[in-house]
């Protein structure tokens, strides 16, 4: 939360800077257009312009064009040390984070070694944190400091120590303590300096609506300890319970507060509006409940805010009622009368309302983009981070419009809007939709040049499903020149463990022979060699082993033969012949025929006869034709003819001789 507030502050500063520039330009324009006889305007130059500690760095950063092909600054600028796969990026980032955690632990456990204060003024973040124990001497100021620093566990311990000494705690401090406990559910949150863990952890956390509120925890103890809870106390406990889905108890406290005649704040009503989906069964009952709460807010002269609008739209987004669209538009209109402009979360809910999976096609995203594009947006609701993923999902599945997807992507990269991508999971999901839509809508050449080469691998590492779509596009368009690069990336991204993807790559190379490009033929043979080595050297102890099939090995053999690598093809055939118990099925007749033709070309009849024997053993019927071709193109001695007669029969030999 603190990181998001910091981002908001940075965005606000950027907006104010733009506004100041606009005013200056407007003033200059008016001076240029004033007549000679008019009164001149006096320009007042301020003695000082307030500057932040990072303004110079931001000014320098604005002069540098961002390079999407460069690795993230957190990685070492070395091609051998920069991770490319998703697992590598996560592992290295979390390893660095673990190092920082270890440093924090050392500082915390050895407070006496970190008491030097050489910086002037002193930087509090460099100081070791205070350690509170059961025998610590504490005061109210210590409790206030723990609350201010958002240290939940320390706040609870200090509070207990104060109560144990019968220290009277002010109601204002009690309220701050209650709000802290309710917001964080009576447990410490992840420190804001651990950015990487927050970035990767949220993807696994999920957003399931399940009760996580700690019943009977310290937050409820604090609330009960207040002799006569006021509206602020009720508001805090109700919002906390609503946030962690203890809806039934939150509703009971809400009714209790109303019976006492207390006027709760608008955010409490927002929490209960959002809980309407869980409290009421059908759509009509939900909408009646929402209207009831809005009427209560009106009676109590509570002015709604953006949270009210988003809570309302959230409920409507889960309704399948046909009138939910009308309710949504009316709500937007009414709230704009109050001067409340929708945030990105609001537009995300509008998309969910209009673009149902089984509903009619809606083009409302075009209207939304006309409203919000070419603007820098700041986070105003925690769910603003859902907009870009939702919009790209609509572009792919609902509208199948790549031009609109490019507009969404342009908005994401406008100003500091990329801060609203959310976390690693949302980022990957966003680019997955964008890549698959682009590769299925554009020529493969344009996709590889304008999308793939710019974003892979430092911005986005494609998943297996994306690679499969790219391979399909390569197969359809016949753009086999991109296959070696894609295969190289697949190895780096560790995406070569699935049998179907390996067979797909081999099939593309077999079906599209580059006859006039010897360099590409060689690259295809190298890919075949990579696959052959991978499947034959698998660790037998692992699960999900790749099944080695005769068809796969036969196709790899053809790739070797196309590259004039007869020795490699023959070695593969020997392996195929001797390890038949490990190989499922047999090669296609065309693969064996190609090997026999190569044997004839190399003038090695003994090897050709061995191939014929294998073909006959596996039951192919056209062996006689191959035998005749072998006799007609090579001069066979008596030994060769005897072996051949045992394979195809003496009548074939006699007919050929005649």
C-alpha cells in the first residue's frame, strides 16, 4: 500500500509539472498576441521552486530513451548472468531478496554493532529497528511510533506492556491502533522494501473471496476494550471484517451501530455495498439492498466518493441481469454530477458488465479508450491494476481486434502508466493475450519484427501456449526462416519438455524443406540433433518423460540426410534398430526409403540391405520395389544377393537378373 501511495505521489508531481508548463506556454501566447496599446502583463518569477530529492535524477532520466531490449537494471549487465526464463527471473530476484532479508536479520540481531551515525542528517532507514521484549520499558510514544511505522506485532506487544502497567491510553491512540489492526488483520504485512517478493508473491496469492478474518484476534479485543465505541471505532472494525470477508459479523455490527444512532463514514457503506453479492442471493435482492444503503447515505448527508462508485459497479459486474448495463451507465452519470470521475477500476468493471463471455458483442472498449487514452493515470483504487489485463482480454477474446489492442498497449506505455500493470502474474497474462492476438492477426514477419524481437526476453518470456501459437503461424505462412531463432529461445526458456511441441517443430521442418537455402537446411539438422540428444539422454528418474517414437527418430533421420549428414543418419538408424524396446512404433516408410536412397548414393550396399531387412521385419509391403531399385543402381556381389534373397525372396532376385 505504501509503495502504491508513493507511486501516486510521484504521478501527482509529474501532473503538476505538466500543468505548470501549460500555464507558462499560455501566458507566453497571450503576451505574443497582445496589441501595442494594451496593458502589458507583469511576469513574476518566483524566488524558489520547490524541488524534491529526486527531481534532478528524474530530469536526467527523462532525456534517455528507454530500450526495451535491455535487461532490467536489477540484473547484472552480462549476457551470461542475465536470466531469460520465467523461472530464472523469479529465482534470481528472490535470491537477491533473500540476501537483503539476511542483511536485515543480521542488523536486527546485532543492534549494538550498528549504532554509528555518520550521515548528516541521519537516515532513519539505516538504523536498526527497536527490539521490544516482555521486560522492555515502554511508553505511549513507543506505541505511537510502532503504529506510525506500521509494525503490527510490536504495536500489540507494546500495548500489552502498557496495559500490564495500568497505563491509560488515549482514545485517539486506541483508534489508530484499531485501524492498524483491522487494515492488516492483526498481523504484520510484508515490508515495503521487499519489492521483489511483493511483485512475485501476489501472483500466487490469488483473489478468491473466502473468509480470512481472524476471529477473536487482537483487533476485536481492542474494539471490545473501548467502553463506548464511537462511529469511528465501528467504522474501522466493520471495514476490516468486510475486507477479509467476515461479512455476517460486519453486518451485525453495522445494525448495532445504527441502533445506537451512530453515523458511520462513507467507506463503511462502500464496504457493505461491495458485500452485497455475498449477502443476497438473487440480482433483484442485491440491487434493492444497494439502493437501500445509498438512500441511507443520502438521509445521513454522506457524500459518496470513488469507492462508492466502484463498489456499486463491482456488484453490477457480477450480475447477469439485463438491466445491469443500464444501471451502470446511470451510475456513471449520477456520480459525475457529484464531480466523481471514474478510475481505471471503474472502467474495468464496465468492461466486465458489457463484455460477457456468452453475451452479445459490445464495442464499449472503443468508447472507453477515446475517454482515457493519451493520458497519464495515477492509482486511485487498488483494483486499477486490473484494467489493462481486462482490456487486453476483451481485445483478444471478445473483439479479436489487434488495432484496439495496440491502442491499449500504447496507453500502458504512456508516461508512468506501466506502474499500473500490477504484478508479475498480471504482466504475464497481459502479454500472453497481446502476443497471441498479434500473431493470429498480423503477418508473421511483422509480428516477429515489431512485437517479438522488441519484448522477448527481457520484458516478457512467452509461455508454452504462446510458443505453440507462433509455431502454428509459422507453419501456415511457411515462414520457416524464423524457426531456428524460435527454437533457440525455446531452449533458453526451458520450453522443450513437452512431447507435442517437439513433434510439432519436427513436423514443420519435414513439411517445409528449404531446397534453395543450404544454411537453413543445416540449421534444421542441428535442431533435429538437439531434439535427438534431449530425448535419448533423459533422466529415467524424472516424471513426465518424453516418449521416444519411431516416427520422431525417422523424421530426424530425414533432416540429417537433407543436410548430407549420412553418418549421423546411419548412427541414428543403428540406435533405432538396437534399442527397439525403448522406441514406440516404427519410422514411416518414406524415412526408411530416404535412408536406402542415401546408402545407394554413398555406394554402401551392405547398409542398404540392413535397412531393407529392418523394413521387412516391421511389415512394410513395398520392400520388393526397394530391392529392385537397389539391384538396378548398384553392382551386388554373391554375398549381397544371398542376403537380399533371404529378405525379399529368390523370385525378386531372379526377375531382376532376367
